[in-house]
């Protein structure tokens, strides 16, 4: 694994990152780069596909906002051959979601170079707009300095999104190129590592000088992961207690209006047609009256809990915990908390972690003769 340091000019980390992306885009075999950028029309940050190096001045990969999981964008760009190579700058959970989509045959890895940055977390979309819309012109710089120094990240009464506080994967270990911030003196330099042969080819093209990873980095990462894991486990316990009966589950989703927003927001939800928007759930009017007559009253719309249970069963093996489900909910139902709780235990049962490696087979996609012997009875004496 090759490692180098990139000097930060005048303590300006964002400008240094922009210059680095510009250098990548100017490489002969890179035709475009996908990066988060501030849009000129409004103070929001969205993925942009850039081919002109001069159009990278608004790049802001450290902005603490996560409007969508860009794995779906990369999937769309790569589902068919492009005939060109694109560098994509993604959060760790976006890379892991894209890995799952590749396994699900919804994207291709051959023409992309995955560039990952240590993730500092993000606020909920609405909270970020509320904060920045008030008075924060240089909010990203303030945020990343506070995050890297270990300060409390509650700003204007808003804290990081629960998905980020519960994320035990802040490091993009499965990126081709990793840009490291934790345990690094970012006033003076950032870390860059080539973690795959594809990453090494790009690394060598940038004429970097090899160095060693600073010893402080592993300690900083371990401390952050321990903090987030503790939050995660507490969240699991509280969510389990809140949903461990059908009555509690109905209460948990009482405000659900069947908008299906998070079906669209989920990065690994890939079905072209969802059964819940077909005639299967377009019940005859008389059916609603039958249900109402049976109990005297029914909640409308119907099928809300069944929808969530179906989604959990469908997606729990590939959930990466990005939190876009909760971001998309108009009634602030803590969808992520339940999905992460269930998916964690599902993946643990299969000894699988979504997005960890492109080489790992998806659960239920292969048959192993020695798997679940206690269930199927293989090997037992007649």
C-alpha cells in the first residue's frame, strides 16, 4: 500500500483538495470526475460530473450534508460501458453501497476509480439548510476543524445525523485511492494512499513522494470507531425495545403515510418495478369496508407496516446504514434505526458485511454444503 503526503497550502484544506482533484482530472486516462459541489443557484451541495478542470472551484467533499447517496449516480453512469474512465469521489458508505450494486449487477467497476475521503459525518439535510441559511458562509471550514479536533459538533442546536453517529466505518478502506484526515495535521498536509492496483496506477501518475502513515492515525481512528460503536449499540438496544412486538411496531410506524420516499432514496434498492406500486396493493374499495367492518376501525392508508417489513426482508443483507431512508421520510420516522438494527443482525448471521469487499458473495446467492447444517439436517445420521 503506497502512502504519500500532500502539502496543504496556507492551511486551506479545501483548496488543496480541489487542486488534487484537478490534477486527477488532468490525467490522460481520466475523462471526468464526479465530486460534490456547491451549486451556484443555491447554497446546496450536490454530486456533479465535471470534465473541465476549471469547473472544480466549488468542490466541497467535506461539507457536512448528504443530500443523496451517490452510489446510485455511479450505478447509472456505469451500468453500460462508457468507453472512458471516471474518478468518483465518495463517502465510505457510498463506496460500500456501490460495491453492493455491482454485485447486484446494477453497475460496473471496470471504468471507475473510487476516491474515498475519511468521513467526518453530516447533519440531516433540513438541519444543514437551517444552519447554513442563517449566517454560515464558511461553514465547511469551521465544521471540519471542529470535527478533527474532537469538539462537540452540535451547532445551532443541531447535531450530526444519527446514521453518522452510529457509523463504525468512517474510513474508505475499499477505495482505490484513500484521502486520510484522521490523525493527520491537516493544517499542513493530508494523507493519500493507493489501496488497489487501480489506485496505484493513478497514484504513480501523480508523481507523489512515498512516506509512512503517521502513528497517530490508527489511534485516532480506533477512538472514533469505539465512540461510534458505543452509540450504535445503544441505538440497537433502544430500537429493539421500541419494536419488539407487533403492537409496538404499529406504534413505531403510526405516522407512516406510504409515501415510499425512502424506496427511491435507498442506494441499494434497485427493482425497476416495486410490488407496492402495482395492482397487487391497489385494493378494491369494498375490501377496505370489509376490513373496517371486521374491526370497527382501520388505519388509512393500509399496508404501512407490511411495506416496511417487506423492505427490511428485501434489503437487510445489503443495507450500508447511510441513513438516506430517514432523510427522505416527511414525518421524521426513525427508519434508519430499525433498518440498521435488523440488517446488522442479518449480516452477522451470514458472516457478511455489506460493501466490505467486491470479492464476497452476496448472502443467499451461493450454496455451501456445510452451511446451516443444523437446520437442513445435512450430515446427520439416518
